[in-house]
C-alpha cells in the first residue's frame, strides 16, 4: 500500500519507547509503551500509557508468566513457571498462552498497567515513576490496558480495558487532577471493548462507541450505546459504517470523538483480512444524532508503513486511543507495532474534504 495518507508523522517519532520507562515490578522488563489515552491538563499534554512488563527469563525449556494473586487480603503480581514441553499449553502466540484442554487463553506473557507521561510541547515526554492505574482485582488479573480519556466539565473520565481469565471487559475511573483516581468498576461485560465516550451529552444522554465481538453470528464492528450516568449502558445499536478492504476483518473505536462545526469526527481503527494490518480511518457523525453517519474515509488516513509501525511486538499496527484539536489541526497520538507511541498531525479541513457520503460510495 504505497499511497499518501492525510496524517503527517512527526519526525521525532517514536515519542515514547520502553527504555524511557522504569519497571513497576522489581526484576521485570518493560517491553511495550503504547495505546495511550490523551488529555490536556495544567498546560501539559498527558499520555496515559499502556505499559506492558514481562517477568525475568526462565531457565531453558521453561517460560515465566505473570499473574495477579490475592495474598493476605492484598493483590500482588506473582510469577508462574511453565514447561515449554507441557502438551497442555500452546506457546505459539508471543502475547498469550493457550490451554488446549480448555480451548482458552489462560495466561498473558506480560502484564500491563496505565502510567502517565507528561509534555509541555506534546512531543518530548517524561514518564512518571509509578502507575496511575494498576491492576488490583480479579477482573484485572491479566492487566489494565488501552485507556481513553474523556473530559466532561472539570472531570476526566477514563475508560480502560480490564483483562482476566473471565475475559476482556471495560472499566471506568475518574480524576480531576491526575494525582488521585477513583475506580468505578466494570461498565461493560465481555467482550465489549474499544469504548470511546463522547465528551458531552447528546439528546440528554451520554453516548459511547463500543465494539462487541460476536462468537457465532455477526462480525466485529463498531456499535453505539447510551447511558444516563456513564455507569449503566443500553440502547445498543450497530453504527452503519461502510466497510472497505482495509477494515474488512474488523473495526473498532479509536480516539475519543472530536466535536467540529460539521459534526463528530471519529478516528477509528480497522484491520484487513489479507494480513491483519491495522490502519486508522475517519468518519463524521451528525452532531445531534451519532447514529447518523454523514461521511467516511474510503482509504485509511494513516496505515502502518514506518519502520517503528511495521516492526515491533505485534507488527503492522497503528492504533490511536486519543487525539485533540488545536488551531484547526488534529493531533493524533497512536501506538505503533504494539510497542511505542507516536504522533501524526493533519489539518482538519484536509480530513473533512477527504470524507465521502455513504450514499456516494454505494
């Protein structure tokens, strides 16, 4: 795919890399710093990074995996050692381990938490020493991942992925100062993920993009949900986005929707069927009715092409969890190859001019 995209990558990319981050767990190694939620607060750009850490290396013929265990009333990260010759387990996926007897993934090879990175110019970041949101309950036993940050008034609502042996779910937290944080627990059950909450009420309700994953009938694609209080969700309905070759396998929410004069700009991700390559697309939704798709990008606005997007923990991925609009320019932060953080920018009018009405696309 050698086509020009609308977003221009920053020459300083990647902006955040694993070597910039101190491990949370003693003896662990930070392997990935990616898929960050984005906020502007106190004159800074904040990235709420997903930081993945793996345990120390096991002896030859074995592998160490992290797990959250409850001990003396407290949750802590422990290490379990598995034999690579154990016929029960399939170790072929570098991210997770399959239990053949259960036909279910029972361990991840790393455990993630959410940590803040701070920048005055939006390009050069320093990373906090400690997690901002760390796994601390059974539903987060495999980690906390992929935050999105939605500012409503003076409160920043953070929805994030909570992973455990029970499945992949979505939880909610809130903060006013990015110092203290309050967790609200799960707001969607498994497997509804890629949740992006709109930053204001529409027709008297809160709205969110979500992505359920059907197991028998249907396909993985973006849905809408509504709520009176951000905790209880209903009115579920699929978002009728046209599908293209670049998101033929699945699509899902990306950055928190941005309100423009023309409508809600949604930057979302998609993966193709041919190679599972992840790209970013754009859609415009009506201001007063997010179920009404006004326009969509037939081609990706950004696709994996740079070395740091093509080569990494999971190759050929660009995946945004946050963006903001400043002086008619969209700043989209994104995870690249499931390993590092990067930034790409595009003029708002350039994005809008590239969108097409679904009716014109047939």
